[in-house]
C-alpha cells in the first residue's frame, strides 16, 4: 500500500529543506525524498575553497539565521554544517537513500512517486527540488571527445595541488570559473576561455554587499532586470577587486574561446596552437529532473522544466524550487529558495483549491 502525504518534496538540499519548512508553516506534513545517504544537496561535492558570493546575513534559509559573522562569506563546509543543522531542527519526515525514479499521475488528479527500490508514495502535490546543480553540463565543443589530455568538469575539481606545473584551460567565465582559475594560478599556468569578456560586478557598493542593494532596489525580483544583469554576455562575477587585479597580471589570463581541440593542442581563434594538459569545463549545470520525463509536457524538448515562477505549466499539482532565475536573481541560492518555495506552495494550494489537503492535515 502506497504511503500518502500532503506534499512530496524530491531533493534534500537547500531547496528541498526550505520547501519542507515552508510546507510545515502552512500546516502540511511534507515528506522529503533525498537520493544520497546524507543531506545538503550538492554542497559537499563542491571544491574545497568555495565560498558564498553573498554574506551570511543574506544567506539564510527561512526560520534559521546563518551563524557566525553576519558580514562574512561562508565557506563550503560552513554551508554543509548549516544545512545539516537546519535539517535536524525541521519537524518533517526526511528520508535519505530514496532516489526517485519516476513520477506519474493518478486517476484522482494526484501523483504517484516511485523510488529506485520500488517504494511507492502518493500525494496531491509534488515539488521537484533537486535544483539546478545536480547534472554537470558538458558542451559539445569541437574536438573535445578526442582530446588526449585530461577533461574535467568543475564538479570534479577539489583542490589545486594535483595541477601543479600543468597547463590548464578553463572553459567558462562565471564566478566558479574565475575563483578556480585564481586558485590554480598559484601552481599552474591558467587561461580562461570565454565567448565574451569577463563581466566584473563590485561585491560591495558604498560599503554594503551588492545583494543588499539588489533587494532594496527590487532588482532581485524584477523581470526586466534579467537582461541587465546577464546581458546575454555571461554571468556577472562578484569581485572585491582582487580577481580583476589577478587577471591583469596575465596568470590567469582571459582569451576568446578556442576554435577547437586537436590531440593535446588547443587551437585558438587566431589559428595558433598550444599544448594543454587539462581542459576544465566550468560550464554550469542542468536541472536533474529526469524522473519527470513520464509526465506529459512537464519538461521541454531539452529536458528543462516548463514552468512559470516555479509552477508547472502542464500539471496543477507540480511545482519546482531551486531553478536559476526561477523568479529572481536570487533563485537557486540560499537566500532565494525560501521566497520561491512560499510562492510555489501558495500558488499550488490556490490552484488546487486545497483538494482534500487541508482536510487530511486536520485529522
């Protein structure tokens, strides 16, 4: 017999935990299904030196401040510890080791979720909270498949020591690409290969972190601000001035994207060739929502969620939390997932008219 719940939340990282907290605050009894044996989502798998791009005071999930210096920038391990503590304090049914294989609809308009070990759970509402960072994106670059050097994704990178003395080309110009490049440059010769010039954004404006200004000016949630902040020309890199200064020294340097890879060579846009030991792809991630493939029109042809603000365009009881630019610049970040979870759950409740959910909750 299938276990029944008010809300099934797929994913136990920051998005899933924020959604569970919000669901409890709305009077529901959520069940969280996490594939891994522990929580914290992708955070334990990021590189060792990763730090947040927003200060602790702007990096909390709903209901629990981030500990430590409110103006400091938490490390990867501090984020993992925070998420573990957050989960321990949640009054919710959180199940690790439960990898979701598929989601289907039931005859009564609800959803049936099947895990890898055959367990079946049912709920009127399902939230896909596996986020934007569970599936590394590896672009089809010319010659990449036959490159005889080492090819890594930034998801595989941990620390600089294994790259000492090597020639490394990093593909990508976002925050992680630049942070890794700066770190590697201490022991290796590093180039950032990008399609557009790097776009630096000051980390602090008038002595305050730029995320504060995003919130106060409304840029965080203004739809018209996305072209301003992305411009179709790459992700802004948060910088106190250190990154720009390091790149100005020439190691790491930035070059226009290479035309192809050939053997162990990188062939640059001007036709010059250079031997490279490592190509590191800092090319982002894609949502890991393959378990929704059986729901008609839940995903587009590229496998990305079809949604508006995190609310499915095709299924009235399906929502998403943790997607980049889901509703704002802060979506998919610690400080943004709480607001998105509240928006999605409120919209789904209104859309479904609380079809029996509230009644079950009161029992």
